[in-house]
C-alpha cells in the first residue's frame, strides 16, 4: 500500500481487491501478523510462512464447505418444491376430472328427467284426446237420438237438432284445438319459468363473486377483465330473466282468455235457454241485459281461432327466446370463466417471479452479512494505517447501507407476495363458487313478479 509500512507494494485496484486479496492485511489471518515484524530486508521466517499458508487453506476450505452445504440445501429445497407442485397439479387435475364427471352425471339426469316429462306430457295428451273422442262420440249418439225423436215428433225440430249437432261438433273441435294450444303453451311457459328461476340463481352467483372481489386488498382491487365480464354476465342474465318473465306473464294472460272462452262455449246452450225463458218474462231485466252483452256463439268461435293462433305463436316465440337467452348466458358464463383463468394464470406467474426474487435476495443478504462480519473481524485483528482503516470503514458502511436497502426490498416483495396470494385465493374461490353456495347471499335485485316473489303465476 502507498504510504504504508511496506516497500515495493502498490495499492489495490478496487475495494474488493483490497478485501479479498491474499496479500491484503484484511485477509491475512496468520498469528504471525500479531507478532513483531521481521526487520526490513531480512528473509521471512519459514515457520511464519507455513502457518500463514495453513491458515489460508483452512479459511478457503471452510468457505468451500459452506458454499457446498448451502448448494446442497438449495437443491433439496428445489426438489421438495417440485414434488409439492406436482402433487398440487395432480390434485387440481383430479378435481377437474371429478367436476366434469359430476357435470356429465347431471346432464344425463336432466336428459332422463326431460324424457320422462315428455313421455308424461304425451300420455296426458293421448288421454285428453281419448276423452275428447269419447265425449264427442257420446254427444254424437245423443244428437242422433235427439234427431230421431225430433223427426218422429215434428219436422220443425229436425233443423234445430242438426244445428245443435253442428254447434256441438264445432265446440268440441274448438275445445280440442284450444286444449292442445294451451297444453303446448303451458309446456313452453313452464320451461321459461324454470329457466328464469335458474337465471336468478346465476345472478346470485354473479353478485356474490362481485362482492367477494370487493374484499381484495386495495392494490389488487382494480377494474379488470374479470370484473367487466361479471358485470356483463349479470346484465345478460337480468335481461334474459326479464324477457322470460314477460313471456310467462303473456302466456298466463292468454291462458285466462282461453279458459274464459272455453267456459262461454261450454255454457252457450244454457244461456240460450235462459234467454228464451226471459223473452216471456220481464221480472229479471238485469239478467236479460247481461245476457245481451254476452258474446254470441259465432263470436266465441272466432275468438277461439284467434286465441289458438296467439297461443301457438307465443309458444314458438317463447321457445326461440328461451334458446336465444340460454345461448347468450352460456357465452357470458364461458367468458367469465376464461377471464378468471387468465387472471389466475397471471397471478401465479407473478407470484413465482416474486418468490424467485425473494429467495435470491435472501441468499444475497445472508452472504453479504457473513462476508461483512468476516471483514470486520479481519479489520480488528489486522493492523492497518489510519488511511486504510478509514477507507475500509467507509466501504463496510456502504455495503451495510446496501444490505439495509436489500432487506427493505425483500420486505416489499414479501408484502406484494402476500397481497398476490390473497387476491389469487379470492379469485379461485369465485371461480369455484356454485349456485348452492351463493344461495345464502342476499340479492340486491328487485322482484319482477307483481306479488313480490321470484316465482311466476301458476300455469
């Protein structure tokens, strides 16, 4: 060193060289340094050189052992982490397979249930047709008997019997037509009502997911694609549910009109008998006025045709709306799932990078602490000039300041990792949320039905 007690040596080119150079006073751990120096110009003592050489070999051997031990521990930790990640991946795959199996089972059960409902509906239609045919047959037989009696009694009653028979046949045909239309309409509206209820459950899931995502840490609670997809899905579900409820209400109104028309067609002969009796009596003018306001048989037949056509059209339109809304909701749900998967994948990637950087900082901090401790020990044991001691002290303080910054950075990484982990767990819980779990959630939706409940009028 320049200005030192030795001659023929120059200052190191860098602070690292001054710390780690074998010829530096800080790296010389030989006991001979604490003894009195040999006179200048004289040869060094063989014993002192041997002791210095052995001390340096021991120091190097200890350092290598520490490095090898830490390397072995790091490799063991990597192997354990690989095994844990593989086990987690296998568990997730098993869960996905189980979910797919349960979905297939539910789909099969739903298919069997729909097939049973179809068979039951067809059986009911066949029974209704058989009853209608039987009733029509009885009415025809009775009409024939009345016709035979009318022909025997008087020729004038013959035309009246024929007219009654025609009206009865027309009524039976219109009743059957309206019953068939009402049956199909009832099936379609029942499906719309069921789908509307299912949409309500899906809306509960969306609201619960949004509420759960609001519980994220402040740094993670931002408006992302998942949030937009959830809001879009909730809007699609609400709109679809409202449309289905409107079709249900329209179907219920048409059903009331059909039932009223059927009642008037069935009770037509009775009203005609009452009207004939009132022609010879003026004691009940209110009833007579009411009978005059009642639609005629021809008006009822015309109304029955219109109502049957309306019911058929409404059935067709409601089923189209059902299929369309089902497809829209499925697409919205698929987009939500895709956005959840993308967000979770990004979060996992960020967590891995943070964890790798944190491990690297931990290893760097540990290594720096150890080396600084060794440097301080050497500086105390090795005599130095005041200038060299001041330079060494400044270098050590600079290294310690950098290590403090590294520790702060490590704490920031750990906090960020904790926040990312919390956000990932919330998104994973939202991704696996089911309608049953979301059923305990208090919905913010206003009831769509007039009665204040989520169910529609009975069909």
